[in-house]
């Protein structure tokens, strides 16, 4: 019988698979610039021609993009097709906010539960740093910093779940609702008691995950999003009352 020769795996394919894995798991994020070719070849232990061929494969897949004289970057292809249409729809249809919060509650409670079960020592260290930053800026007055730290904290939780889809869906969802998050935090920032409640909820999520208590982590995440939902509803009612009062007074509605 004729012998079947094993398929030879080319080095460039192996390198491409390694880079693709890093993109999928979030080690390389959309917008990240890859290290200089010389340095990356050393890190991966391959020749520059093999690395160059591997990178070209990922460029062809749309996962990397090269800029003349500017390096090679990770594209947002895994997120853009989800984000682009939904950002406009959310702006034009406020009723979608409730649906987004329901989806966020499902996603984040599952992420927190998995993170509490699967988080490694490295994940916990990242979570500690993200929570410390969040708590620090929440004590200040820089709202933009609060928004960034809030989004970053939830993304670290999602990545600690060690589920590729949860990680990428979380990043996409946060891009879709960024303006929504900003409006809600601005509303809560003006109400110290509610702001303190928000800080406590983040602390509860953080503690449950780092103590590896999956059910408590899931419940803390659900409670957090329910609080956000109620805050959004309250904000909408207050805004409608404000506009109604202006209309009755015959004043311009801004």
C-alpha cells in the first residue's frame, strides 16, 4: 500500500495561528500596533521572512492592517460589523436602551460567574488594578476618567471569563453604549448617595470574583445592571418633567 505522507505545517502558518489566537483572546486588541518586525520575530522565535508571510496572511483575512511607514495594526473587524449599525440605531431609538440593558445583564452576570470560577492569579491581579483605578477616579470629579475606568473594569471581568465570544461581545457592547454610560454616570454623579451605591456594586463584583464565588459574582453583576436600569428610567422621567415644565412656561426647550 502506498504510504500517506503527513501534511507539512509551514512555519508561517504556525506563526499566523499564534497571532490570530492572541487577537481572539484579546492579548492583541483592536487598534494595537504590533511591535517592530525585528522585535516581534525575536519574541516569537522565527525568522523575519516567516513572520512577514504570517502577517500578510492575517492582512488578507482582515485581522491586521498595514500603514505605509506607520507599522501594522490590529483592525476592529471582529467588532465593527456589530458596532457600526447598532450605534446609530441606539441613538435613533431610545426604547432600545432597555433591550441593551437586558442583554448586558445576561452577558455580564455570566461573565462575572465564569470569571469567579476561572480567573487565574494574573487575571485577579489585573482585576485588582482595574478596581483600584475605578475606585480612585470615582472619588474624584473627572467624569471622563470615571467613564473610562468603568468600561475598563467591566472589560477586565469579561476577559477573566476566558470565553473568547464574551470578551469580544463585551468590548463591542461597551462601544455601542459608551454615550449611554456617559449620560447615566453624569446623572448619578450629581446624586452622592446613588453614586456611593454604584461604587459599592463594583466592589461587590470585584470581591466575589477575587474570592472565587461564582454565584455571588453573578448576583452582584445582575444587581448592578438592575440598578443602572432603574437609574436610566429615573433619569428619563426627570428629563421629561423638566421639558414638560418648560413647555408649560412657554420657554424654549433645549
